[in-house]
């Protein structure tokens, strides 16, 4: 079977799956958006990101689907366009500052800005019960710094509206500060990162720098870091803290220019990132992210959610 035949087979399979999952629409009085509302989803060529893009487009928004690999992104976009959805593709590498700037310039020239940002792009260096930190630098760079840098580039492009712009960061319960089986052992650091008023970019990145230095030194196992999926947990802990920091930083914006920032855990989703070992479908994993992006009365910011319910950091 050639590459074209395999691509067609993958596309047909996706279309069959999607036909069973068409989103139930919001009632008209709840809709604050239209086809002119633009949502950006990073890392959306597969898995949770693809499902978030599909569900947002199914609600009638225009979606910019991005991925690092152009071929994979175009293939995913074609699948959604064949469903009649308003989805466009643009390449974006969240690790490349030049790529981010080029993308931001394109967004401004093409749409003038965006209304929703979903930071989904991420990696996990471990499968099963492994807890290697061999790829810790890549995991932290992608999951935290990628999210931070894309957000900082997009904030100036978030369009004013009565409903407010929205930022949704895909995170994980593994990044919780006080998880019973997976938490920071340093109580002082937990308190600092757990207090929205004391969180700073310097504190977040100093914590990550200390962790990565111990990884390099080979001393990380005695550093009091989370015990499971340590590098991934640390990256998502940083994403959670960054969510609260950005919510606080943007909280003083006047009415009509509000930007609401929240994060959520999609659960243990059956995707390539989990080695297909999850117990939640990609559609289910995307649901809370889409819900947060489209909340009709969005006065919620700086919160952490799972299954459409607020959970603790």
C-alpha cells in the first residue's frame, strides 16, 4: 500500500469515527460566538488537539489548526474540511521563536487577531510505568516554555469583545501541588507556588531550572520532586502556575478587553502520548477544554478543571 492509499485509509477511518461524535449544539441564547470567532488550537493534528479543533469547528467557529509537521497538519485539516467545517492550517513549532513570530504575523494579517487560544501542544517522554528523565529538557521546553511563548505572542492579538477572550491550557492532575501520590515534597515551595499572589515567572522558572540541573547532575531522585512521570509532572505543574499567574496579570483589563485564562486535565486519554493505554476517548478528553472555551457567562479565570468541575491546584 502506497503513502496516498494509507493517508486515504486514515482519513476514512477518522471520518467514520467523527460521524458518531458530532457535537450537540448549544442553544441559541447561549451562543456568544459566530463563524467570525477565531479559535487557535496548537498541536492539533491528532489526539486531544484534533478533537478540540473538531468540536469547536462543529460549534460553528473558525478554527486555526496548527502542528509542527506540515504534512500531518494538512491531512488533519483536510479531514475536517471534508465535514464542511471551517478549519484552516498553519505550521507552528512552539519551540521555535521564529516560527511563533511568523505565525503571529500571519494571524494578524489574515484575521486581525483571535478570540480563543487552546494551548494543547505537548510531549511526554515516558510510557507505561517508566519514569525516565532522559528527555526532561524537551518535555519542559515544549510543555511549559512552548505554552508560555505562544501565549505571550497571542495575548496582544486577542480581540476585544463583550464576551471576553479565552485562553485554555491543557494540563494534568499530575501537576497538582498536593497530590496524594505525586507532589512536591518541599512545603515552602508548595506554599509559594500554591499562592496566586506569590507566583511569579521567576519562581516558576527557577524551580524548573533547579529540577533540570539536578537531572543533569544525576541527583534529581533525592530532590523531592513528583514521583511519577517526574519531568511531565513538573512541566504541567509549571503550566498550572503559569495559568494562575496570567489570570492575575490580566485581571485588571477593562470590560470589553477581558481575557480569561484557565487550565484543565483531560484525563488518561487513549492517544499516542499515552501509548494508547488510556481509558478516556479523545472526544471525552477534549470536552472540558471546549466547554471552558465556550462558557456563555465567562467570569471564571485562574482555575483548574476536570470533567467540567473545578479541582484544586
